[in-house]
């Protein structure tokens, strides 16, 4: 069925703003492996939250989209052109995990989607939900939103195998022309980082902080060693903020010298930390951090480390956002051994759905989803992954957990 045949209206994106009608068409990619199980529970929860929050005035018109193994069987392509064209029209989509096709061609469907739509910001909010088993004494102290650059740095995929003609030729160039010490026979990778790519990521982190009443944006980098890439990321961030947010940004020094450590209303602190120190800080003084803006690799490690700190690796939500297209996704993989067993935790996709509702401006529904998930966890009837670590926890299926979340909205 084409989009045109489905009731509902398109979300539009004009002058940097999304306009969401009351019956928006939203893309839904169920994904591979456990994807269909968690998508079905997620859809039930999101539909219930929207119906309850807006008393039936609003409803999402889901547009199922083919990708992954099912799409390959049907069309011979893991990521059919029709799916890409439809996402382009719909602007907002939610997706379950996709398996990485074997046999070459596409490196990863997720990476392909990010590159195709230039989804430059990977956004991962990390906070604690009471009752989730975790390794920390005060897990509730951590409440951060990580903005990770998605298109540059080591993610750009510019690397050549040891001994390949390309690596030998590039190695010779580096030795001969740039006097770089590169051993013959080395594998080589390139880490490109541009002012444009860095600034747009940091800009969206600052804008998010301003829009959501957050108080600090911390740029996390390894600029003490990699001065022209990681160090420049941070400097470009300060330059951009000075040019574009001069009335809203204060420095860390000013926070203490002028404002006695209390960030004034309507302003945010922009500061930076060296990546390795940041890992310590987030363990020892997590409550001091808020929104983080990172190049790709730092953000990769930090977002999983933070999620583990609150015990939420299995329920961590995420989104990949570009200029006018946003895809919300479960952050775990397809867990193929559990495919079709109605067993796994749908929490990651459900919380990604909550992010999506907030992103659409449907915050009342988003808040309902989050509160109901919290209540369901406290009820201790949870999926196997939580039940096995929870004292007095009772295991329920994926779909039953979804139903318990819906029941908690009443
Ligand atoms: P995985 O699918 O994330 O599964 C690893 C383990 O994590 C599972 O065996 C399970 O642990 C636990 N787990 C994952 N999702 C869970 C859930 N919803 N509820 C409860 N437990 C959950 O990682 P993988 O086995 O390395 O990857 C499998 C495939 O997924 C690969 O093809 C990979 O490329 C793909 N992948 C896709 C994405 C994506 O689409 N965003 C991300 C990562 C990987 P236990 O065994 O302890 O129960």
C-alpha cells in the first residue's frame, strides 16, 4: 500500500521546524530477529499513550516499511529504494534492530540509513528507572543526554587493510611527503573531522539544552593528544557558540566568578572535558553533568558506559537525527536466538518511542509512556533480562510486559 492510500497527513519540516498534524503518518520498520516482537509491544504502548493523552483527538497513522531480511526476501534488497523514498516523505520513523547482511555489499543497514539521510546526531538520553538492577550506589545521580557525531571521525569508514595496495601507497605518501613515521605493512585509517560537521552537532546539543531546560553542555574530546581533530572539535564548538548563542551561553569560569555556581535562567554553561577524565567524572560526580556533545568514538564508548551505569543497557533508547529526518531506534541488536519467542524486553524501543513523541511535541503522551514503564518495572513483573536480576522479580513475556505498561496508564 502506498502512503497516498493511507489516511493521515504528512509531517512537514520548514525553516528548521517540524509541523506535526493530529493524524501524522509515521514510518515503522519492525526490523529483524526480535524486532517484530518488540515493535508489536511498542506500538500497543504508544497508541495507548496517545489515545489517553489526547482523548482520541490525536492518532499516529503507522506506515509499515520494509527493511532487513524480510525486505530482502521480498524485493532482493535489504534497504529498498521505496523505503528510503517513503522515509524521506514521512520525515519521522521508528525502527527495530536490523541484522547486518552477510556477504559484503552493505557494511551495516544502520550505517547506510545514517549516511543516506545524513543523520548526523546520534542522541542517547540516559537516566535511571527505579527498580532496574544496576551496579551503582546512587544510579539516580546520572541523567545525561549524549549527542554523538554520526558521520565523521572513525565512523567515516576510511580504512585500508594491512598490505593492501591502497595502504602501501598511502603509507609511502605519508612517509615521503609528510615525514610521518608509518611502518611499511601497516593498516591505515583516516579520522576526518570538519568544522561544519562538528559545529552542527554541537549546535544541536546546545539547542536541545535550551529547549529542554538543561543547564550545561559539555564537549568531550581527546584534544590534549589529537589537537587538530579532537582539539579543533572543541574549539569550533566554542567559536560557533560565541557567534550564534552569545546571549545564552556562559563559560564555566563565569559560572563561578560571576554567578556563584548557579546558572542563571535562560542560560547554559558550555564547557569541555578530556574524554578519559570524563569516564571518571561520570562515575564519581555524575550529577554535575547534563548534555554531552562528543565526536563519534568518544560518544560510542560513553553512551554504553553510561547506560550500563544505570543498569539500562537493554532498555536504552536512541535516535539518529539529521536536518529534517529523524529515525528513532532500539539501541540493542536483533538477538536472533530469541526471535519470535515473545520473550525479550521491549523497553529500548518503547523509550525510543517516548523520545519520538517528545520530538513531535507530544510530550504529554511521552511522559505517560515513561511513567507507565516506570510503574511496570516497580510492579516486578518484567521480562527475563530484568527478572533474573531482580529480587522477587517475576518473568513475563514481551507482549505481557507491554500490556502491563498499558495497564499502568490507567
Ligand atoms: P544483540 O542483538 O544486542 O544481543 C546481545 C544480547 O543482548 C542478547 O543475547 C541478550 O542477552 C541481550 N539483549 C539484546 N536485546 C535485548 C532485549 N530487547 N531484551 C533483553 N535482552 C536483550 O547483539 P548481537 O548478538 O551482537 O547482534 C545480533 C545482530 O544485531 C547482528 O547482526 C548485529 O549486526 C545486529 N545489531 C543491530 C543493531 C541495530 O540495528 N541498531 C545494533 C547492534 C547489533 P542474553 O543472551 O544475556 O539474554
